[in-house]
């Protein structure tokens, strides 16, 4: 990579450090049983820290709340999260429901209560909501960390380091795909593509523009193709998506998702193609990255895929494993951001960028043109087909 690309990769996102927190925190949990529940373990992450006292949990469902109290060890429980925030005045709160339709209200209430936030992803259903969340957080001067766990993962940190060091030469392009399971296309883009967009920016910086093609069974999408997903994530359309993002220095990033009869969880990942080789990063906490050191970009008798050693980036100061460890890395970074008054690794604006990149794909299809960032019209393009 040239010097400009080196700096772009090095400065994309806040630095992740490894010091343990010495401050004591009071944490609360917001969940909603049968309406997004408690997300991907955002309720139990606090138990990984001796410095955190879990004071309360809020959930309007009585049975679900009782189970959450037992699971988290919370001292008190509330049906109304607003009442909990008012009475408990926590330092930290996890807004856990997987469904984003209550995001704005929950984030606004937590921010106004002065609580720093660990938030399930995606940030919001559209840019109108995303803008409101950013405004609420910045107005109240609290920190918000979006739970894109890969942002603080050893794999992502190590690969960013390798790209900066030029281990695959000058970066030519980045190719990514969704999981392409039953959600392939629009739902895959919103739910899993948000991770991919976050990582694109982590490695390459902010995109300049996007050009995309969205179809359903080969037909250009129209108003009649717009529908709802299994969860309230906003409007979706299409079962095939192909998008090209332009970054600085002529580097392009590609996203694809297509309905098909064969899939594999390792397909959900990204390939970095450089003049000297290829790096593959699976988008998941359970799989290591690999490098292929040849400009041919294919293995042969002398060149094979090598597993990348992540030992140097494995944290030993957090007592957790698996999903809890992935969340704990993000929470540790949030605590460090609070104590050092810096931005978290995946802050509210980062979360909004992922939503903007997703929405811009639909805007490109709607207009049949290249769409530049930032978008002027914040309304969802699928409502304007």
C-alpha cells in the first residue's frame, strides 16, 4: 500500500488498547422478551468485569424479566426502562433487543439519563432514525458503542496491521459477501451487511460513492417487490444484490448476496487482494483469517493458504470466552473511551455509516446511477420507488 492508504487504514476507527479499567461502574440492562429479546448476549456481558455492578434489568414481559434477573444477577428489576433509568441512574446500560424499532426511544432515554451505551446492531432502520440517535448521544455527551464485535476482534486488528505493513503489497480491491442463507438479498444486506460495511470502513476509510444493482429473480426491483423481513428492520427488497463502493487511491470494495441452494457460514467474510497475495477474513468470532502469499492469487505446489497467528492480539485481561468475550472486548473499549475521553471503536457515527452504505445501495438502484456520500435525502429509498 502507498503512504496515503497506509494512513487511511491506520486511522480508520479508534485505537483499541489493552489496559484494564480501574474505575467502578453501575450497569443496567434493557431487554424486551419476544420483541428482540436480549440480542446477542448484551445482557450477560457485564458479568465479565469485576469493576461492574449490575444494578437492574428492565423488561415489560414478567416471565422474561425474571429469567433475565437470574441470568444477569441484577439486584432489581423494572417493567419500564424509563423508570429504571430515572431511579437507578446507571453509568452504563446495554440496550439489548435485536429488533431496532425501539432504538431511538431507548437510546434517547439512556442518553438523557447520562448513561453510556452498549447497543445491539444495526444502529437503526433508516437514516432518519440514525440521525436522531447520533444527535441524542452527542447532545447528552455520552459514549455509545455499537456491538459490531468484529471491530475489536483479534482477526480484524491483526489483518489491519498486516495491511499497513504491506504484507500483500498494494491493495487492489476488497470483496465481501453476506451469509446468503434464507435471508439472501435484502434481509442479508441489512442484518449481516451492516457488519461488512463497518469492516470496509475500518480497513479502507469512508467510501466516496456506491453503484449497485438490486434484482428479484433477475427482475429489476419495483414497488411491488418491497416487503418486510421476519424482524422489524425496515423495508427490504431483492434476492440478489451487487454493490461496488469507491474508496481513496482507486480501491474498490464489493458486496454481494444472492439467493441460492448452497451456502456455508465461512462464505460470510472478505477477501483482500493485493499485488503480492490475498488475505481472507471470515466475518465471525470463531474462525481465524488466512493469507495466501502469491501474486497469482491461487494456491499451487509452492504456495498454500496459511493460518494467521492471532496470539499477539488475544486479550488476557478479560475473564470470558466465546460470544461473551467478543462483547467484552467491545465493552472494555467503551470503558477505555469513557476514561480517556475518546470515541469508542464503533461509535454512533460509525453505526450510522453502516446504515448509510446499506441505504445508498437501494438509492443507486432506484436512480440507476452512482450515489455519492453523504446522502442528501435521508428518507429510505424503498419508500420512494
